[in-house]
C-alpha cells in the first residue's frame, strides 16, 4: 500500500462568520501542508459554526466563488480537503460538505433525509479519490447507521471519513460504533470533531482514527489541532499536531 497521510482537523468555528472561517480553514490547511498531509477532514458545519438555524441562513451553492481560496490552497498543496458547510440546493438549504480535489474539481455531499428504514435506502455514501487513496464521506450522519460504512466498503473505499459534533455524553457511543465499522469492514475510519462547544452542545473533542483492524491509531485531546494518521509499509501510526 502506498504511503498516505490523513488528518482530522479538530476545528474551532467562528459562529456565523463565513469570511473568518474561510481564513481559519486556511490556517489548518497550511499547517497540514507542512506535515505533508494528503487528506484533511473538517467537522460538520465547520465553515459556519454549529448553530443550525444560523448556518442554514448562510448556505451557499458548492460552486460559490467565496470558496475559491480553499480550492486554490488544495491545488497548491496537492491535498484533498473536505469542509462541512450548509449547501443551497434546488429543494432548499441543507447541512452538507464539499470536497476540494487536488485537480481543481469539487464534489458536494448533502445530509441524507430521514427514513423509517434506513437500510432500505437505495443510495451510497459519496466516494472520491484515487485507487489506494479513495475516501467515502459520511458527513453529518449518525455513527450507528451502518448503511453508510457498509456502502463505503461495498464501493471499495480505502477510508471512511465522518465529520460531526460529538458531545461528552455521546462520545463513548460514537467511538464504539466507529471502531466496530472499522473492524467489521476492514476499513480505516477517521473522525473529525469540533474543538469548541456551541450553546448547550458540549463538544468532547477527541478526534480520532482507527485502522482496518479497529485498533486506535490516534485520539486527540482538547483544543485546536490535527489528529494525524500515517500509513506506510509497516501499517498505521498516529501523531497529534498542535495548530500552532
């Protein structure tokens, strides 16, 4: 398997300030570039903050020119970047994510609509990237919903990435399921969590990565940082990189 450096950005959003968040995303991207990161995942709604009502009012189409700074940085550093943001779609605004590719292209991923029987959904998690470095994006989905990691494995993803706001109360629950999917499907899993709490939502931090055996590679603590997983000929190795 080729060398691959992936990172979860444990990011602290500036609530409602799109310009400040774009600039702060670039801080993380430049820090990741210094560490030769190939894939950088931000948590859900990282571009606006986790206040859902406020975030949806700031929704953008994924082609919006204001995102060009992120696209340019992605191309410059030959890095794949997934950013959590509200998206403006034909049928309204919704929580989603945008993936910026090193070749200058973009892909969008919208939060799936609720369904009484999620396992009957005829849809798959978005898959991007190249052979041996493909990423399935499970942004803003519940960790226990097996349809998403299962579809990622069926599509041959090399890593399942999810960005969330995981609270202190729910962290153990989310961790258990993400570890389970990594082991069950033989597929590394990367979790990006928020660094700062929002209102009554008290973030746990502790962004993490598990290898294809379900073994913990790295788990962050609190604050703004990168939780880095590095794959080489010997397997996966973890590292915590402070933002500054």
